[in-house]
C-alpha cells in the first residue's frame, strides 16, 4: 500500500460560505451525504459564527441536527470565539476547529481581533473543548499573506503555532486564505512551525487563487504533511478577503495523489459526480479540472 494522505473536505463550510447560491438545509445535507458516499471521512460541515457576518452559515445548527450519525465521517465545526465554541459543542460537533489569524488587517475584518487576541481567545476557549471531550484543531488563517497588509511575517505564524500547542490542540492547519503561497513558502513555513510546535500534527489548506494550489499540495506532501484540506468542485472563498477564489478541488487533488501512488480512500468517480451534481444545485459551473476533463486513464 502507498502512503495515506487524509483529505479534509471543506466544501460544506468554506466552499459554500461565499458562494452566491443559497442552499437549503436539505440541499446541504444531501451534499454532505454524497461526500460521505464518495469516501470522505472528515469534513467541515458548518461554522458557528455571526449570521450577520457570514449569512450562508446561519443554518449550521440545523445542518448538524440533521446529520446522519454513526457513519465513517466525522463532522468538524468551525468557531472563532467562546460563543461559537459553546454553540458547536451544543450542536454535538465531532471536532472543533478554532481560527487564529496571522494578519492584523484581515484579523480585524474577519473576527475583530489581532493575531495575539485570537491566540488569547483560543487559550480561553480550549478548556471548554477539552472538558467536552472533543478533538480541538486550529487553523492559522492568512498564514501566507494578508489581503490588506501584504506579506505575513513567518515569525508571527511560528509564535501562533507555539501558543496553539500550549493550548492543547491536536492538529494545526496553515491556511493560504488568499492563494498567495508558493511551494517554497510552504516548505519554509512548515519547517518553522515544526520548530515552534513540534508536538502538533500539521494540515495544509490551500486556495487556487493564483494557480499554485496543486503545486503547494505537492510541496506539503513532499515535506511530510499527511492531511490536506480540499473542496469538492474547487468552490469556496472568503467574504473578508477581496479576490479570494476557491479552494483546491478535492477531485483534482485526489487524482494527482492517486497517480503518484498515494492512497486517499476517496472514490474519484463519485467525487467528480458530486461536483457535477453541485453545479446544478448552485446554478453555476465549478472550477475543478477533473469535473470537465474526467479521469485519466479512462476505464
């Protein structure tokens, strides 16, 4: 067997939060069910944030209430503060992903916090998650560049990682929220985070805004990262990051990894079918290459 790369499907949360379409709870649940049928075992299924700030996620409690439990998939809830964490626990999320922020400009607009204030908030909220017996992960957003402030100091990312480790997180994701990373940036930031937070597992989250998404996935995997975020169809974006387009497409990432001999547990044909179904539900095309070209070799 080849090395296993675990895909965290972020379509139901990061994918839908900035899409012009307004999916019903039933449509979101069908999307999640199709992803699980395609072999996804871990996914972001909603976020507990301000409904005024992110109206597309206002129904996350209803989505979590409607989930079919007991299957293979674990459902992650995203939160930014204590109120969100408490709501996620109440909704019986399988895991909570807390958002840290590496850029001042983006942080003020996205969650009303500076980088240090977001770390302080994690330290405050982590005991609630630990007491609830839930896995706690964190994502450092704009870890490769801030849409308002430009380049982000690698030292800030390392410092946040160290504080996240002290808060007891099991996994840390580096988020390229605006698609500013290059493979060389990826390698350098992974090295720095491993130095500052050696006990934390790493996950990488890429957007394909500037066409480097798959190259960055390659760089992360080559650096030994075994967990990659991706979004079915390549949908997604951030309401607080001007020009930020979709995530790397799950089917594109899976195809590349499978061709290289890695295992993901994802059924590529079913994932492509889900992306094509999604086009009909959203009322517009999706950006993934595999949804247009199909697999190679065929049959």
